[in-house]
C-alpha cells in the first residue's frame, strides 16, 4: 500500500508491542524506507524480547523514542496522546501495548491493543 502511494520516507513508526504480528516486518520496513523515528513503549521489557527493535533501529540509524505515557506528540498537525499501563504485565504481554489517541481537528481515533474488557475500562 505504501509503495502504491509512492511513499519513500516515513516520519515515524509506532510499535504497539514487540510481538511478531505487530513488529515482525520492522526490518523489512527499515530496509525499504527511509525512517526517521521509531516509537516504542518505555515500560515494556517483556514483548520486545521477541523483536529486538532497538538493535534494528541502531543498525539502520533510526532514532528511538521510548514512550513513558502521557506524551502529546505533534505529528504534523495531528496530536498523538500516548497512554501506557503503569507497570509491565508479564502474564499477558499484549496488555503492555502502547495506546494512542490521535486527534486531528475535531476528529479523534484510538489505536490500541488491549482486550475488550480492558479497553472498555479506559473509556468508562
Ligand atoms: Zn501481541
């Protein structure tokens, strides 16, 4: 899809967590595109054992931002509000995922990878 749109450069890549189905193609992206930043959870030292994203970023000279939660990132006119769990969950690594509320003007999206019960709590 990126190739069809003629994209050659990526301002940044956000990895929700390090499992293969979310981060498994990171190296392919770093090979194919010029990437400026890689955003990772600074509180997840569990799921990134499956994909060593920091080592890949270093290999491809990509700047790494480890998110702490609570950031409001300026993403070219959109604001990415970052939410992270308070502590690492070693029983279910999916629950360590980065959650981002992306707001552009009056429109906002949530991107998350929590199980439904958990994500529902976020909005109660
Ligand atoms: Zn996962």
